[in-house]
């Protein structure tokens, strides 16, 4: 089941997503998927420069929302 979830996320690389856990919500562009974690590139606050990559453990993810 987890492999299927990973494969579905890999098919969504470079798309806008919202990754939700019980502790946080991370919104941005999905830039990496591994067996243990996903990486989302989030925008910094306006005026503070570029983006930041946030890693979320796969086992902590409650669900992923796709933006179309």
C-alpha cells in the first residue's frame, strides 16, 4: 500500500501540493519523493529571498491535497 502511495506522489513531482500531518500543514511544490519522506519546496515570506525545502516523514503524512 505504501509503495502505491509513493508511486502516486512520484507521478505528481513538480506539482503544487499540500501535505498534512497531525502537527503541521506544508504547502508548496513537490520536489522529492523517497521511501521514507517527501520534500516540498515552500515559498519564504515576501521580501525574504528564495524558497526553502521542507522534508516530511512518509509515516507522518495524514493526506496530500493536489492543486489543479
